[in-house]
C-alpha cells in the first residue's frame, strides 16, 4: 500500500513539472559561436547567421532575455547598414519570434507587421507567406484564434495564387491544428484530409506524414470507434515515417500512439511506444529536427514537449510496473528537470534585485512586496507611464527656454536696428546745423546708449544660456535615469509575464492529468443506462471528483469533495482516485463503509496524520453500491448525503458527521455506517458535494441552501437525465449571476430503470 501511494504522489508531481517549451529547427551549426559570426564581413549571410543564433540562444536558455534580443538587434543593425530588404525582413521577423516566445505579444506583433509591410513592398510572395504564418502563430500563442485563422487563410490563398503548393499544405496544416486547439475535431479532420490529398499528388513526404498524424489526433476522442480510426491513421504515419526514413516524425507518431493506448489502459503497448519514442528523440537533442519552412508547425511537432512526454510516461510506467526502484525513479526525474523544467534562479534573482532597487529610489513602490505578480506588473506599468509623462514635461520646459532665448535675441536685434536709424537721422541733423559741440555730446550719448543696450543684451543672453545649459544637464541626467529605470521595469514586466505563462501552462497540464483520471462517459454508460454528471470546477483544476467502477458484479458510484480547491484540491482528488482504485480494484472491497474506513486509514498513513497535528487534509464522500439484482442499494457517507426522490418526495439519507482523512483524535472516531435501502420503481438517486447549495446569488445575494436544492430535485426527477443536467446548469448560472463561483460543483444523478 505504501508503495502505491508513493507511486501516485511521484507520478503526479512528475507530470505537473513537465512544462512545454517553444523551439524550432535551425539551419545554423549548433557549435557556431557569436564570436565566430562577428568575425565575418557584413553581408546578408551574416544577418541570417545572427538571426538563427538568436533563436538558438533562446531555445537553450529560455529564461535569459537579454542575449537573444541583443543578437537580433545586431542582425537588424547590419541589415539596415547593408540596405538589404530581404535581410531586414529576416532580422525583424526573428526579433518578433523572440518576443513571442517571451510572451511579449504586443511588441512581437508590431515587429511582424513591419516585416510584412516590407515584404509586400518588395513584392516577395515567399517572404510574405512565411511572415503571415509566423504572425498567425503569434496570435495563436496569444489565444487570439480568430486572428490566427484569418492570417493562416491569407497565407493559404497567396500560396495557391503563387503556385507554391508546399506552403499551401503548411498553411492548411496550421488551420487544422488551430481547429484542434478550439476543440473542432471534425473541421480539423477536413483540413488534414485536404493537405494529405495535395501532399500525395506532389509527393511531399513530411507533409503527408504530418497530415496522417493530424487525422489521428482529430479522431482521438472518447468514442471507442473513433479511437480505432485514430490508431489506424497514427500507425500509418509511423509506417510511412519508417519507409521514408523520417525518424523524428516516427518518434512523434509513437508518442501520440502511446497516449492512445494509455487512455485504453493498455499499459504494455503504451510503454513500448513511449520507450521507442524516447530512444529515437534522444538523438535529436542537439541537432535540426524539421526544415525551416515548417517553423509555424513547431507547436504540434515541438522537440522538447514531445521528448518530455515520452520520458515522463516511460519513467512513470516503469516505476509503476516495478521495473525501477524509488531512487532510480528520483534520479530520472532530476535528469528530466535538468532538460525541461528547472527554473532559472539567476533570472529570478535579477528580477528581485530590480524590484529592490526600485523600492529604494521610489517611495510609492514600498508596498510592492505585498502585491501579487499581476498587481505588481500593473503598478510597474503605471509608474513607467508616469515617468514618460515627466520626460515629456521636461522636454516642454526645454522647448520653452529655447523659444525665450530666440525671442530675446529678436528683440535685441530690433532695438539695435532702431538705434542705428536714430543715429542716421541724428547725423543728418548735426551736419545741417553744424553744431559741433552738440554733435559730440549726442555722439557720446549714442555710444553710451548702444553700449548699455549691448551690455544688457549680452548679460541676458549669457544668463539665458546658463539656464538652458543647466536645464540641458538636468534633462540629460533625468533621461539617463528614466531610461535605465524604464529598461529595468520593462525587463521585470517581461519576466513576470513569462513566469505567469509558465504557471498557467503547468496548471493546464494538471487539468489534462486530472481530466484523464475521471471515468470515461462510454464506460459509465455500459454500467448505468440513465445518469448525468454536473461537474463545474471553480478553477481550472478541481478538488471534487467522481468515481464509477464495477467489482464482483457490483457497481460502485461515488461523489467526493476534497479539502480545498484549485491545485491543493486537485492533488487530494488525484490521491483519492488512486486510493479508490487500490481499495476496490486491487483489494476487492465492495462494502461502502469498509471502503471509507480503508481510504481513511491510507490517507492518515500517507500524510502522517497520526504524527503531524497540522495535517487536516481529507475529503467528504457519498458511496452507493448496486448489487446485480438491483432490488436494493447500499449507501455510506462522510458528511455528504444520498437523496432519493420517490413519488415526487425527496428522502435524505445522511452520512456520519466526520471526514475521510484529517481526523486527528483517533481514539474518538465515529465509525462509518452502511445503510441498506430497498429500491422502488421510478426512484431517482442524487449524490453531490456542497458547492451548489453554498453558492451566493439570487435577488438577495444569499446562499442557495440544501432545502431549496431538495425542492429542485423533487421538481425535475421526472425529466430525462439530459434535461435534468441542463436545468441544473441553467439554474446555477442564473442564481450566481455576476458573483464569483465560490466552490467546485459536483452533482451525480441516476436511476435503475431498464
């Protein structure tokens, strides 16, 4: 038992830490260094080498921002110096991809558009198509599927018009994988069929294989029939990869096949494919794996994400099957983290230092340590905008002083001109009157006046120049300070966005794992003809889960509400699912009260609750066991009840007042109780968590309450199961209104009619 629990915890943590990284094939030699490229003469070839080196730096050190951006800037500078439009387009588009992979989408889109405008200006269809696909991939990464779809379709139309059928196929493949992301598998399948047809006609080997894989993924659903078609397509893709000597694509197909067999619980075949895929992909760690033309397809055919999956599943299955020890498994996990998942401590330290420096120099940021990442990012952006405004104001002051100086000079020139005219008139007067003495006096006065005015003008001008010089020095110093602060703020904001993206990807990976553990709808339908499940997590992952299985001809149905919600609740729910499989499927226990007692004991052992007084994690549960005769049911509960609606009246059977797990006072435990309940015709059964009844809403913003929920069960029990689920979903949304959902929602309803 201890081994099973350790296996669960190890696999769960392992899979949560396997993140996806963006990278794509490069034509540059992996050993080429920046110093070697800088020795080359400036040329379009050097620009291309620098562009590819920037992307390689980003792949190898995804947390380091400055180096790839610096290299991309060097490439742009050389390209502009050469005045080579093709080189400028390549360098600018490369910098856009670097920004995209740092999740700085606004800057990336702006750079893509600059490159696109220049490509259109020089009338290069090939470059225009390439940038349309890259820009579409950036919008796709930003989850703007509508804009990505528009750009992929534009690339397809231009490819067809210019008779570049290979790029037309690549555009169609992008559209297909975009539809898969949106959950539109049927539309995606149509796109993949078209690309397969064109690639067959023009003998595009890689595209034919990718189309087969796309068709396999489009048919990878919960339907057994569809999964069979998926395996046919994927096996075809693997076979074609072997015969056409495309080992990289062969490995990608095997990773996907392994997932299909894992979904069908065929662990042996799944393990075979994962091991084979990992062995093949290991050879591509430091080499090119796809042509540059396929760069926009990097997301579905990415090396690191597929290699991470292959290694993760391979090592987890080997550990689960007992082929490797705990220490060997831990060593394998560390090796994988070194490849894919270790956080960059240097980058985090850089961010902390930047924020600390800001706190020392700007008092309004003293409270930044109290803020979460999103609030900090907003505050930093606001400060940057304020500094820009301050700079604009200083520039305005500088302009004012300059205008003042020009006006002073203008007035001085006018006064000098006026005095010169007076001098001329006075000279004529003196000459006519021949008053020598008066002429001398006037001349002295004139000279003194001119000197006085010139002295004042010179003094004012010097004073204005000194003021302007002081302002220039002050503006320059503040420009430098603001520029440094702005760069640090921008770097901090980029890092925060990047960390936020990685956190979200990790949670999404957890959702996939948790969702895969829930019973398949087709499996439940084989056991119970009439049922519905209303399952609405509060966050992406949930602390509620349900379990349905069959053992010794008895059907077991359970609804469980674990401590917490979000990621902590999800960990507990996956532990609970594993323990249910252990107690029912492996140990063969079918009595509901004994199932609860065993799970309670295993949770206490796994979390050391006998020794650790701070560990109160556990779960509330309702379990119903249906014997083969279906003339009665057995029920046991912990906090959560069973509701039976019989002849329009709701009967509630309460569980005992204690949790499963989290019970520290072992000497005073309440035993779980089994209830045997006869089944009558048209009975409808409901088991549920407390999320629905505890939701605030309605006209008075109050809790929904259990009493009202029982009344709802009474009113809908005569409807079909699909209608009951739809009614409850609509009722919950109307009741909640604009309020936030407070807890995970789980309601499982069923009847035993033939």
